[in-house]
C-alpha cells in the first residue's frame, strides 16, 4: 500500500497490490480524475483519459484557452463553470450566487485513517493497515475550504472517500449539496445493478443499461430504505460471478441518499453517491465545518463473487466494531411471530424453556413488553416495563431466562412515539411535525425529533434504566415507519433543511451512547424487516434483520440480493412457522433452516407447537449450526446460481484455509421425471480430497468441474417429495 506523490505535476497515485487510484490537479486548480481500476505501474504525469480541448458550444475558463470543463474528468465537480453534468456540491452565498471556484491548496498524508466525528466510517485496525491522503482546495472568494479524504487499505481492493467543508471566511454560506464522492469514468461500457424492493422483498438485484443521461436511485424517506439500498454495482456487460471487472459503491449512511451514473455525450460516465440534496440546506457560519458521510468504492477484476467477498471481509474487519466482531453469532429464539404482543411472563418462559431444550443460546423478547403496548396504537415512547405482563420486570424475567441457561435479549423502537403514550402527552412538540399541518402517521406512530439532543438524552435515560443491571446481552433496535413532515419545533427557519441529516446524527448518537454504556451488548438493527440495512448501521449494529418475510423460498431471493453488498454474518435470518405468515407457503422445515443457516440463524416460532418429529429436527439443526456457523458466517461466500434465473439455486461458504465448505442446494420446483441436474461447486482447493457428510470422497477439481447431484436418488424417483426441497453438503478436506 502506498500513496505516491508527483509534486512536479501534482499527481497522486494511491495503490496497493490490487488497485490503483490516480488523481491530479487540473489547469483550473480543480482536482481531476485520471484512473481507477486494476493496479498499474506508477508513471509521472499520466494523461487524463480524455482530451479536454474546447469544441463548439463548450466554454473554457478565462485565460485557459485549451481546457473545457465539460470534456474533463473531475474528482469533485463544481456547479456553474462550464461543466454541465451534475455537480458534486453547491454552495449558496449571501449574494445569491451558487458559483464557486475551488483551487488546489496542498495535501497531507496521514498513516491510518481519521474517524468522522459523530458518524460511522470504516477504520484501520493499525496505522500500517491504511494511509489517508487529504487534498485541500480553497475558494478564495468565500474562504471556504474543502478537504477531500482518500484512504487506501493495504489488504483490500478498496478506496474510501469523504469531504469536509470548513468555513474560513467571514460570511455564512449555505451548502445545498455535498456528495461524498464523484468520479468521471472514461467510458460508458457498463451495466448498473441496484438493489431494490419494498417491505417483504428487500434488496432484489435489478440490472439497468448504462447509456447517455442519468440513472439514479434515491431515498427521501429519512432512512436508507428497502426501496433502494445505498449500494450499487457497475460492471462490464460481460462480467459474471467469476470473471470480469466490477466496482461496488456503498454509502456509509442510514438516511436520505442519492446515487447516480450520468452518461455524457462524449462517452464518459459520472458516478456519484451522497446525501440526497433534495431539502438539504446546511448553513455554514464562520469557523464551522460540515462532514459528508463516507463512500466506499471497491473493485474486482474477477467477477461479482470476488467483489462481494472483498466487501464481506472488509466490512467484517474494518467496519463492524462490536465485541461480536468476527465472533460466531448466538443462535436465538424470538417470540414475535409466536405471540405478537399477546404474552405474559408464563407464556414467554414456556417458549424460552422449549428453546433451551432445543439448544438455542439466546432468547429475545420482541415488541409489547412496555407501557400500554397491547396493540400498535399505544405505548411507544414509554420505555417502562408493563408489570401486568411481566410482574418482575425485565430484570426479573432476564434472571429467570438466565437461570434456564439462556442469554436474554430485548426489542426496542427508540425513535418513535404513539399519540397514546405518557411521553407524547408530556412533550407533544418532541415529534417531527410541520406547523399548522396535519401529521402523517405510519403504523399509528409518530417520529421523535432526534435532531434534538434533549430528546435523544431522554430516550437514552429511559432505556438505560431498563437495561442497566438486567444482564441483557442483545438488543433489537426496530424502526417501523418512514419520516414525514420533517420539521423541528426548535430549529429556526434557516435550519429546517438540516433536520433530515441531524435526525440521522441523532440516531447515531443514541447508538454510540448505548454502546458506550453497554459494550457487551450485541445490537441487531431492524426497520420493518430490512428497510434500513446499510453500511452506516453496521458500524453500530453488526447484524440487521434482513426482512419480515420469513418464507424460506422468498428469503433465498432476499439473502441472495443482500449478499452482493453485505456480509453473510450481518443478515438476521430465522426459521418461522408454516403456513408462512407472510406468504401462506408451506416450506419443509429442513429448507427453512437450510436458508436461515446462511445468516445469523435463529427461530421465530413457538417450538412447543411442533410435532415431536419436527422438534427432533430442530435440535439437529442447532447442533449443525453450532458446528458450522464459523465457516458459514465468516467463510468465503460463493453464489452458484441465482434464484431470479434458476429453479435449482445454490450457494456455499468455504473456510479461509479451504479445509471445510458448507453448500446449500435449493430445489424450488420438483419436476416429474426430470433431468439429473448437477451443481458445480466453487472456491474449493482443486488438489485437495474432500469427504462429504455422506462419506464419499472427491477431489476439489471434480466437485468444481463435474459437480454434485442436486437430487438424491430416492428424491428423483419420488415426485411426492414435493416442491421446496433442499440439500446441505458439508465437505471436509
Ligand atoms: C417489525 C419487525 O421487523 C418485526 O420483526 C417485529 O419486531 C415487529 N416490528 C414488532 O413490532
């Protein structure tokens, strides 16, 4: 890993063994983009991959005749000076002008990676693991300084970027747009993959053709959303799972965002991501600064599979920072689908006891334990235990659960309040609401104004009182509606455009306070399933509930899509009852487990309701997961086929030393008298002899080139086995 500086030509080459990222100062003083991709040799004065010589209808800066901004490749493009593509930032000045002229003003290199105050970001575990280049640019007229941060990591094909704005001038300005990164690629020979969906079908990959004009995705919901994830991939049209170039771009952020790929008329492609500029207005007074969230840009020239595996490793090692970092996750039992809010201590203990008998390690009490929470019309905001349901409180219940030999976890939804709550009655102005307008409700609840410190502090105090001394080891932090009427009762009119972002900062600050107070707790984020599954929250909560859709078959699609940008161990995945509560589908318990294994794994049903035969299967599943969770959750993950394209879907995890692999084959529909499909495994050592759990031995090259049979013999000849079958294969070298 290295940052090579060519002072003469003011070029900077960030590189490690796999990637090079080259930027330099342009004749205008702006920062230009020269190259990003596979590692190349360093050369002084590499040329910009496009000729910016003016043509008819282009404009050039005064006194620089041979340079046209619209034909150039920028790193952080400005508005209003001859580049007609989407800018990366805009600054509204006191006189109404939005034109700025930032010019290079030096650089600094620091070992390691500086954190961002109050926001999540990837980090270096030691100073020699990463190097950061900070380029300074100044707008002489306003005195605003931009600091562009670039970090290169020694061990990953990854560059991270972010920007700081510092007002060193005399007058206040208003930032109306401040993306985290922008890059001008030299061609448009790409396909864009976005991860889109809705509640119950989160992060389905959708491919779009890149051409002239803009492709974009965004959220204006105040959360990153299940509609569009703040992550996308650009790949070459020929790139597949195992071959070809691709880059992934994540925003490490949990609120409104916009990502874009904008093709111009000269075959260049401007790619950007950052906080959504719609209704973003950030006044920046003298001496003040503003930090954008971080963007993570990853690269692969070995296909999408390798891209995902680098991202998984990078996030597990350099984003997640809990005591659960790189630790196999506890197998949990959650009562939500079993009881909803109708429970008492006795019924809960009965469910937990059966969980212990099955081998579960952690019992999680979901929604309904506090205030007057018997349905979703009341109680949110009153984080005081409902002693009618739980006479001995959370501490008493947790003690009883612990006495059974289980850890105890709890559900919270700290950002919300119901109209019918003591909190709202005492503080009706603590919610986001526009003056004189009706309030929109979502699930009958309102959103607390987390841009206000006193609101965050009050919620923290209530939660602290519940958690402190209770011995809880897990918290599920839920968030069940999007934001509306984003207006704060205490902010002045000039500052209302800061509230969306300050809300997210408030969420981060509450996470930070809780983590500091209870470092031993494992947090799982949740937002009506996976509506806020993003790299920002992974920094605080190392796992996230993937979806409320627990149907074994739908979950294959959800977990498949999620695996492109997020580690297997980050995906909350449970076995639930049949008929499934979301789809009504009947999926065999083996397949429900075979899907849930590829995540955190747990159960979300009343195990007392199972037949003896099914319960015995559950016990075996738990034994299996305890044995192989390390490989599944932290091994190298290979997608073999797509649930959006194939009827036989498969994926697998391989340990880093390639001595153990766990593969799953899902057979969605069973044909009568079908063919004899084989699945070619991936990621094994071709020269090792592997023995499977049926006692058969094969070389890795056989398993990867000839493959394994998708159906066992008896299944093939007996169609009455039905649909939705699965086969798990364990291989040991
Ligand atoms: C939505 C979550 O996704 C569910 O798992 C459950 O916790 C409910 N909220 C509880 O209200």
